[in-house]
C-alpha cells in the first residue's frame, strides 16, 4: 500500500528524530534498566544478609540457652564480623558480653563491649554497651577510665542508667557530692514505674541525699 504525502512526512520526521536522538535514547534506557536491575539485586542482597544474620543469631541464642558460651562466642564473633551494621550483631555483643562477665571472663567481655561501643548499629545500644563497660572498669578500680567513657551526653532513653553509673564511679572515687548530683539527675530521668528507681533512690539516700 502506498503512503500518502502526510504519512510520508511523518515517517521522514520520525526517521530524522531517531537519527538525531537514537544514541541518547539508547543510553538513557540502558542506564534505567541497569538501575532497576541493580536496585533489585541490592534488595536481594540485603534480604540475603538479613537471613544470614538471623540464622547466626538463632544459633547463638540456642548455645546461650544451653549455657554453652564456648559455642556461642565464636558464632557471635562471626555475626559481628560479617554483619557489623546489623542490629542483631550489636545485640549479640551485649548478650555474649553478659555471659562472659557471668563466666568471670572480663577480658573477653571488655573486648566484646568495646566492639559494641565502636560499631553498634543503634545509639541506645552503644550507650548501654558503654554503661556495662564502665561497670567492668568500676569493678577493676579504673574510675577515671569509666568516667571518661561516660563523659558525653547519653541518648534520652539511656540517661537514667548512664547517670546512675556515673554516680557509682564518683562515689568510689571519693566524690560524694558529685555522686549525689549524678544520682539525683538519674532519678529525674527514670520513669516512675522503672524498677531501677528504687536502687538509685537507695544509693542517693544512703550517701545522705535526704540531708
């Protein structure tokens, strides 16, 4: 079938347009396809990483429930090494460190908590790791190091525990007035229903808070 003149003009315009812009259009489409493929690949990779982290966490949980720290610690170490940005890794560090303290392996607990302080995926988890690490330093008589660790302003949700630990360190350092101030601040930050309030209040009263 022969084209009429109007149709022929349209075809000629399309040919001219394609001749001028075909390379650019091809490049843009290629970039778009690669971006879509990359996004899907990245999403798949993230899912795969999350699955692997969850599997390691479950393995560690099982070992801890059975009281097998010697099996749990290497699994937690793998989780921390291979998935450092996962919140499961930071939580695993806290749990294993607690088990290490219970087993009187404070050297390993310090190393585990130091990792959580440096790499924890959440500010509250990093703060809790600092509080627990400061507790170990308190037991070791390293009061200055503990206070240095807690020198910054803590996240709001951790302020009560953070200030309570500062009070413990200051009291042991022979600074009762500063300890009282820290415990008072801790009481101001702790929720009324928080069971820690009774503990902190006892410390505050014992050192002369009511006077």
